[in-house]
């Protein structure tokens, strides 16, 4: 097929826009979609320093490159960080990712920080898997959320950018409806202003990009990223979550743009209402160990509570 814009050979088809694109026009379309959404949702209004959480996978690697490329249009400086979670399980997962991420930081030319969970906090996710009776991805989620905001603050950033894509967001919205988790739904925004004791704004610039669009762009651009998933990824999604995603993909196949409409309509029309009704209730606390914010009604944050357990079982 021919590119709908220039007539050269097309490499990508956008089914929900019925658009065929050559490599050059796909790259332009992909990047402009990010710039447009970032402006529409005011992601970088007031941002001077944006920290990108880079894991080594396709989504965050691409986000680093694209934000660095377009930072001038928004007037911010891009910085990056990697959290070395100490995941090995015979695959050297964290070690391999660290090397790839460092190469990307050097190639793009940004200031960066490597957070070493073992060196700085005394345990790894592999240790936690062995010693704490809690699903490993739940522990990892707490650790990542805590260290991401901290790393962004330590880098002097006012904004933290994460690489959640449309597939992540659609799954989140649909499962929020299915399980009626309104508090979570009300908070899962592509732009979270600093609140409840946190200093950085959190943004998700790829929240309307399909996962396959990011993958295709990353491959076409020749970025170095890690294809292999985390060795715990099988445990990440419950069976029902996985089925939900597969069902959504089937509907997407029959009705192109389904996931895009689900997420963008939710964000425009439903979430703001939920946020007004639900959020803001409950006073945020302060962790008596680390001094960072805690959930309402708790005096030790989830991260410190995990760390305490790890130190106790080490005995
Ligand atoms: Fe962490 Fe689980 Fe993701 Fe692995 S799959 S990085 S353990 S949340
Ligand atoms: Zn073209
Ligand atoms: Zn704490």
C-alpha cells in the first residue's frame, strides 16, 4: 500500500483513522500525537525539568527519546533515572536492562541517576519474593512507586513522566468498572498534579498510544531496548486481567478505536466527576520512619513497612 500523505511505500496502517503511512510520516504522526495530547491535557504546563522513569523496555525507552527530541517545544529539560530492582532469577534481568538503559541515557545525552535498591535500601525484589508472603508484583509496585517520585525529586524535577500506554490504561479503566474500584478510577489520570504531600506532577504522555504503535515506532527508529519480559511477568496479571485484555483486543479488532474511545471518553467525561466526588477526602499522613507522605490513617508508609519486614526476616 502507498502512504496516504506522500505516496511512498507504507509501513504502518492506522485502522481507526484509515491512514496508511510511510516510515517518515508514521514517525511524524506518532510524535505529533504525543505533542498534541500533551498540549491538550496540559501535561507540561509549568514544567521546567521532566524526569523519565526508564526501565529498558520499549515504552519507556521510546518516551525518553521522544521527550528529549521535543523538549524545546515545551521549554523543559529532560532527565532520566533507572531503578535497579535486583531481579535476576537466572536471567540477569535487572543487570541487562541497566546496561541498555545507560546506553540510551548516553546516546540521548541527558543527566541521569541509577537507583540501586540493594545498595541503598538493603534488599532486592528477588529477596522480597523469597522472604515476604505477598505477591511479588505487589511488593515491586510499592517499591517502584515510592522510588520513582523520590528519584524525580532528587533529580530536581518538577514532573515525572511514566510510559503507561493505551493498553495499560484501557485495562485499568475496564477493570475499575468491573470491580467497582472508584477511588482508583478517580485517581488514574494522565496528569496528576502534585498533591497529598508529593512535590512532582505525574504525567503519562503515551496514554492514548496503543502498545503496538509504540513498539512499531521503536523498531523503526532502531532504538536499543530489552524485548524479554521480567521473569515475574507471568505473575503480574491475574488470569481475569489477562482475559479482560484479550476480550478488549477482540472488540478492538472488530471496532477499530474502541480502546481509544474508552480511555479518552473516560478521561474527558467521567474521571473528572469521580475525582470531584471521591478524592480529596481523607487527610494524608506522614510516615514516621522516612517522613514521606502516607495513605490516610497510616503512620508508616507501605515502602517502609516492606523494608522493615525485609530487615526483620534477615535476622
Ligand atoms: Fe516488578 Fe512484577 Fe513488573 Fe517484574 S513483572 S517488574 S516483579 S511488577
Ligand atoms: Zn509518506
Ligand atoms: Zn516511609
